[in-house]
């Protein structure tokens, strides 16, 4: 994928598609054109004429902003199938393997994840890197971003299983800021820097406070995991008093949030990343559906995310579909009086809300003239999307990655006619397979590779082969 970012930003006239602008002043247009020049959206209207542009025929397609995933642990993408029925759920598989990834594994894993995201219509991702093992590992991830063409926030974090009473000093942060982000052209202006802190559920409260005070002084955007299960380790009202909350602070999960927590988030404009499938799988206390509806009722901006590929697939179209199906009030509960979540709301969660959560609301997330051209085209004439009636319904209820025809980021085409551009998919997959095989073999036990004689055996060891 290294040549994508060397391409010039193109000028295109995307003609004759059904256009979901996600701009409330414009809405959804049954048929319109989108004009792109030098990486920016210049005009959205029917019957545009322009010279010196490549015409893209969007007949029988839906044109919309690229999807935005606000929480994805990309270092472990190649471990997506390490989870099993033999006792290795997500956390057990992560703990057993996190220390075995070398820098090359990180590069291969992030590159695999970025290619998959581009293929499925995601144009911006929050790479929540919570296993920063060394400077070489950080550089490897950023090299993968450098060649991907996707927009991103790279959020530096800690080493997996860092002691809860140890403050993360982020010793490598000054170097990373200087070498990778001081000159925005190194990452083509597509990637910005943030941090993820362990928060009160993965470190002592005092440690979290100290780390958070440091980041406030540095002015970097912060993201933390909040509780998916009891007890509720976070106190958003206390965080508000300490000056932690605001648009530059991103909560993920927070299934156990109380009314007081939600009120503090709403007052401060603090966004939420809702990892739909992860909330359903790991939300051991409380109800993910109620949590979603109550966040929405409180007026909190909710975006959608994948979490970890080794837990759930990074499939934003599936996240949209499942979230829409979850967004229904329960009779006999404190959600009964609420309205169901609508299709257009779900699309906003997957686009403009994600952009705002990552500080990119003026850059991407809607097809508004002046914004960068992060655009996807979805075929509406395929077996699973035809015949199109309601445009938003076709996206939320029908579309899959296989229907994503074209992906454009910053005016550069990453996917065309259903195929990734300048990406050797076979090579990306092969390199990921090599790393995964080495990690599983080193881990041994239930994670060790199966031989034909072990097939069907739920529990096996490398020595059995």
C-alpha cells in the first residue's frame, strides 16, 4: 500500500448517485453529483458541470461520507482468530500473546487492519495502541499508517499488563512527537497524535490522575476505557471537577455510567465511543441497549467502534446494523418513554459523530463543501441491496463490505470497482499469517497451531504434533 499516498489528490465529478450528505442543512438527495477538486469537496448538487475532472459514474450507487471507527486496537489484528472455545476468551488470548509481538508483527498487524478497513468503507480510524512495547513497535505502527492512505488518530498507550500502581511516563512521547508529527507532511497530514490512558479500571485512581494531569499540560487528546462490568470504577462528575472532561476526552464503553456520569458528560461535551458488539459480549453488568439509549437521552454524542479484531470484527457496517436493532426501548423499564433510534441517527454515529469525537468535525464526516474528500460509494444494485427504496435503509440494513465499490480519502482513491488500489492483498495476508503462526507456536498450549491429527480437538498442545 506504500504508493497510495504518493498519488496526487485527484479532481473528480461523482455523477448521478443517491447522496447521503450527513449535513442536516442539505439532507439526503435521491440523485445528485459531488464535485471534488484537490482533495476537497467543492460542490454537491444535481447537474454539476466541470472541466478537467475525471467523471465517476455513480448510477445505482449510494454516495456518502466514509465511515469512522473511533476505537480499534490495531496491534492485535492478526490475533483475530486466537479466541477459542477451549477457555481462551479475548482477555486470556491477549494476555497470553501480547508480549510475543515484535515490531515486525505490529507492522504486519496494523497494515492488515488498515487494508481491511479501507476495503469495508472506513476512511478514518482511532488506532488505540494499548501495548506500546518499545520505540520500535511505535515506529512500526506509524510506518503502516504512513503507507495506508487512511485518516487516523494514533493514540499511544502503555505496555499490556503494566502494574496498576506504576505511572506511565510516556518516555518515548517527545521523540514520537518530534520525529513523526512535528512535520505534518511525514504522514501527509492524515494522522494526528493522541494518547490512551488506563483510567481507573486498569490503574490506581491516583496513577490515573497523575497521568491525566500530565496530558492536560501537553494538550493532547485523551481516551480511556470505562466500565463494561461492575463495579463502576469511573466518576465522571469528579473528572468534571478536575477539569478532565470535554471534547478532547473520549470515553469508550461506559456501560455502567450513572445518571450523574451522563449528566457530567453532557455538560462538558464529552463524547462516547460505543463498541457495539464488544458491549454485547463483555457487558457483564447492566444492559448495553439501556446504556446506549440513556447516553442518547442525556444528549451525549455517540460514535461507533470495533474494539479489538481478536474480539469482534472491525466491521462498521455490521456495527451500524446491530446498533440500529439494539436501539429500541424496553417496555417496563426507564427507557420505555424514549423514541427508537432512527436510521439517519445511526449513519451520523458512524460518520460525523466519529469525526467530532476525534476532533475532526471540520475536516471529515459529512459531504459538506470545504471538507476533505473522504467519500465512499456503495453499490445499490447488488443481490443484497437491490431494489433500493429508502436510501438510509439500504446502507444500514443491507450493505456489507462486498458492496463498497469505491473508497476515497483526501481526494485519493484507495478502492475502485470493488478492488483495493496499490495493495497486494495476498502479500499483506501472507505476512500476517507468518506472524500469527510464530506467535501461536511460541505461546504454545491451546493457541499452538493445529496439525491434521489435532483437528477437531478443542484443547491441544504444540508437543502433540
